[in-house]
C-alpha cells in the first residue's frame, strides 16, 4: 500500500502542474521562460538524485529510506502550497524532486526484490497500472481543481495522502533490500552531479534556445565530459557508486536500448499533439486532457494484462506486436490536417498507447530478470537515468526539428504586410507540415526499436530456486 500510494502521488505531482503554468504566470507576474523553471528545476534535481539511489538503496534500510523520501516530498509539497513568491515555489519543487528522485528507483527495486521471477510480470504490470493511471487523470484533475479553487490546492490535495503514507509505512513497512554499508565516494557524487545535471539542462534547453546557443553548447559539453569521467571512474572502482557492469548482460543492454529508443518515439506524441490540438484546432488544455484520457487509461489496463501474459510467454511476443501497433497508429499523425477531428486523434492515440502498454513493463522486466538480485538497485537506477536522458534528448531534438521544418515551409514575412489573412493561413499550413514531417521521423525511430526487439530471446522464464517471504508483501 505504502509503495503504490507513494509512486502514484509522485507521478501525479509531475503531471498536474503542467496545466497550472498559465495560472502561475499570472499569479507571480512572470514570463513563460521563467515559469518553465518549476518543471526544469524538478527534472534536473530528479535526474541528479537517480544515480545516487543505487548507493542509498544499499546503505540505508528500505523503511528509513522510503520514509525519508516521503517526508522530503511532503515538505516540498507543503512549501509549494504555501508559496507566496516564485522563488519559494522553486525551492519547494527542488525538495519535492529530492524525495521523488529517491522514491521511484526505490519502488522499482522493492517490486523486483519482493516478487520471484515468474511473478514479476504481474508485479510490474501492477506498478505500470499505477504509474499510468496517475498521468491519465493528472491534467483533467488539475483543470477541475484550478477552475474551482486555485493552483496551490494542487499541492494541498497531496498532503493528506503523504501523511497517510508516512504513518502507514512507519507501522507496517519492513526492510526488504539487504544493506551493505558501501563506502561513499565523494568524487563519484561530484562527477555524477556535474555530468547528468548540465547534460539534462542542455538537452531540455535546446528545444527552446536552439542547439547553437552558447548555453546549450557549454552545458552539454560539460555534461558529456563529466559523464564520461563518471563512467570511467565507476568502471575502474572495485565497489562503484553505480555498478555499470549490469551492461555485461546482453538482455539487459538490449532491453535498455529498445526502451530508450521507444521513449523518444513516445515523447513525440506528448510534445506535438497538445500543440496541434491547442494551437491548430483551438482546443483548451482541459479539452486536450480529455482527448488523451481514454488512451492513457487503456494503456494502464493493458500494462496490467501484459504483465500477466509476460509471466507465461516472455517479452518478445508482446514487444513486437506492441511496437507494430505504435507504428501503425502513428501513421495518421504524419498526415494531419486542419480537418482532422478530435475523435480520430483520440482513437489513434489510444491505439498507440495500447501498443506502449504491451511493451513497456515486459521490456523492463525482461532485462531485470537477467540480472542477479544484488544488482537490482544499480539496474533500476541505470534504467531510470537512461529514461531521463532519452526523454530530454528526444524532446529537444523533436522540437528543434519541428521548428526548423516549420520555418523552412513558412511564407515570406512581406506577405504579412500585404495580406495578413493569407499569411496566417500559409503559416498554419507550414506548422502542420513541420509536425507531419517530424512524425515521419518518430515512426522511423519506432521502426529501429522494432528491429532491435527482434533480437530478444523467445523463452519462458524458469522458476527461481528460492521463494521470497510472503510477509514482504506488506510493503507493497
């Protein structure tokens, strides 16, 4: 109960604030470039914390670490709710991200430790149901709350759940992950922070500033250099902070590559479809959320079902049909027009996310099942980190591509002075062409993932030698 509730509110927190950004701009009298820091600061802090979780998971008992992450998340939530200035809101978001950055890899690892291999598909499917349901209702819930009250109630509503979670975990949660008390390597922590922080910031800034911007170039260069040094240090240490030898497993490496590629294809729809619905079709943020709601709910249900099926047949027979569905359902989005209806978008979006539901958890579980339990903290941290990087990189590349294609198809500025109506019409066409062409590249990326997934092994999972003590399920 504690684990599921914690993961739900952590992911819900990430999605509800996006809808509130215009309200925050009006409340604090700030520009769009400034308000984006509430999501950027959260993402950066989250990304910096994730590589550290492998060390924390082995050093700190599970119960204490979970309670610390929930208390940090709760303190940050309260600070956000009481914020009278934008600076205080940012501080609250950073504290929230510290808690969430520890919580998500911790939750993944606990699920993998509690359940034996032949039941992990079901367990991860249940986890997938929770983490999919939260973003499914997030935008709609946020729209309702903001319409009735104000943006700070988005945070007030989370506090009772956090309090319940802390109390429940204090009385009922048990220590699950074995503690090893590893030595803290300060240099590894510094290299991780100076590597992944600037790298994520550079990628996230490239979409708006452009890849030629000095800030983007410098931060990406620093991030890459420090990340390389971090990898080199981990590989040269006997007891590294993050065990990168998990990539010695061919199955884990393959599933991580496919997941990262698919993550780029997935963010393509998340980036472009809201822009198309709101800027081209004139839908509100709340209406856009309702259009996406059926797909997100279907994905949550399919994740649960695919987890059960995975336990019987493995990943390959789910992943290949899932990616194929994603590709087929993406084709209409490469042919969008002003006449495209919201209903057709909802249908194709739903089919697309059914495909994602078939793929995501089986793919991750397949990779984890090929590793020894002692490597789970390192594997979950690595998977979460690659998701952060691929998501940020994918968003930046696709936004840059869409903007460049739109500009290349845009009419001459002179037309705006002579015939404004015609200029607006042609500019609209240029934007749609930019989106359509970008979606062709998204489809190509998904095809690459499909090709890689063909190398997955087709086999059933063997039963493990030892069963996990059933009382550990209290943590779930």
